[in-house]
C-alpha cells in the first residue's frame, strides 16, 4: 500500500516510524512532515487543510490510505471531502467524518453528547457574550477552582483553571467579549472542578466495534510539580500504574462502550482514534474531554508499545473488520520527555541547531518542531523533540530518557526533570 500521513509533529513522526515497519507499506509519504519523517518517508510540502493539494498528491502518488494526525483537517471535514469526490471515494481515511469530529471541535457538543448517553463528566453550563452576566452568576454558584473552556479549537491552550472568583469573571469577559482565543471562545463552557489524577484512554473504532490501546498519562504544565502555563504536553508515561484491571473495566463499561454506542445511535460515522481524557475521582473515572485523534505526546509512548502491525489494524478499521484483529501489547513501560524551545508556551525563537542526535543510544527520538535546513536539524516549533525509552518499570524508562537527553543540545533547550513525579 501507498500511505499518506497528514501532519508535522511528534505524533506524525511516531505514526510514520510505526507504519514504515509494516509489511503492508510500500511507499510512505508525510505532509508536511518534519526532519524526523524525512529520514523514513517522502515529505510533501502541503498544508494539512489544503484539501485540493492533498487530493493532487493522493492521485499523483497512488495513495491507498490516508492517516490524519491533527484535529484541524478532521474538524474541517477532510474525510467527507474524500467521500464526496469521485476520484477519492475509494481511498481509505483514518479519522472521523466532520459531524463526529465535533466531539473535539466543540466542547458544548461533547458535553451534550455525554449527558445524552449518561457518560460520567463534570457538571457544566455554556455562555456567549450575550449572557456573560449569567456566566458570572454561575461562577458565583461554584466553589473554587473555576474551569473555563473555550468551546472551539484553541491548540490545547483554551482551558483556564483559576482559583480566584474575580479573576475567573475577568477571564470569562476576556474570552467572550475580548475574544482572547479568537473564534474559539465565542462560546465558553464553565465546568465544576474535578479533583483527582488525570489519565488518557485511547480507543480504536471502525464505527461499530472497538479496541482499547494502552493507557497513558501526560504532563501538560510547563513547570515542575505541574505548575505554570498549559502546554501541548511535556512528557508521558504508559501504562498508568494506578490503572488496575478493575478500574479499566469500569472505564470500558461506563465510558468506552457508551461512547461507541452513542456514536452509532446519533448516526455519527467514525473510523479512527478516540482519545478520552479522564480524571480518576475517588475510585471512579469521569470524562474531561474527547479528542478525535491520538494525543501528543501520548502517541510517543502508546504506539511504541503496540506489537501488532499498525497498517493491518488500519486496514481492518477501514473495512469494518476491527473485531477480527488481535491487539498485542509490549509488556514493558514506555516514557517520553519533551524538549522545548526556551520561552515556550509563550514567545520563543526558532532556527536553533540541534546537536548530539547521533549519540543517542537505546532511546527513540521523535522529531516534533524540528526541520532539516542545509543538512542541519534546527528547531521550528515550541515542542521540539520527544525522547522515548522502554524499561521494565516506568522509572527505569524515564531514567534512560534523561540519560540520553544529556547528549542533546540546542540553544535555550528546556525540559521538565520530574515526569512521573506524581505516580
């Protein structure tokens, strides 16, 4: 098969790394890709939302399968674009259609879906600038901390957790009236705060059957001890040590099954990944959010633990035969640590040369915000690289990643030194 992966981050490099190992993969393309994908695939300089350019590339390279990495093209309807085009309708696409992608595209849509299908989640209400005063009143009815979520896509930065009521009111106004997150915050969901420990559950579905991938836990805050601003993710661990067989059974019965059943009941066609962001409150899980694709950096710890041929899984998903596939998982733990540009998640500089890659041993380096320029690998984004390692325990895997990070360097390189601290 000729396969195209859409995206340019660490998640897409991990997909490409896994797909390249498959006996089903003949030619592999990544659009737009990065310096990591360049060494194992053909990078195509195409935006993930330029559907006409994607069509051209698919026809020119006889692509059989398209794997959609990020959320933007899914929310904008890339799968529907393929289905509605005579030349493309037989090309398999991994990623839900537009109607189902609203699970990530709109926080309110996701909340209503959960309420309708009795999936445990935090109490909430949503507001626009027209009823911002009611929003203030709802905040007053809650106990601190206060959770404000931009309804639309805000690149992982649209969630604020605030301890002060007046600050929460000010930020609600900033989001709704002053468009702090642009169009993403024309509507804001205010939620009750859930106190517990977070984890991620990844589900594959062909629309009727599902398979659960290994759990993972990522670390969103820039600072050690989970302090400071939210980021796209500073590291991840898989499996999650506190997820027992009993707890996983609760997740499956109370959350995964009702979610997949709900998609069918609501006639939301779904072939792809469902990322379920969970929080363990006491002994029970509640859903924080849905994403309609794999998480990043969780992909960098979940896919390395997958022993089954990924392309065989994708073929089964596309043909509606996922139930027939047996998923095998590596028993070892995997951890990843993110190296980021100094200043991230706020302003940072690009174009810094990355050295030491050839010295890394016994870890896998997944490139994220990095590109190849004149034969040098240089930084091109906030989150630059993910250093993933295996170990018999997550502590052993983390240690290995940190040992290899010491061999890598770029100007103002920053990483958290406490990934896994809370486990």
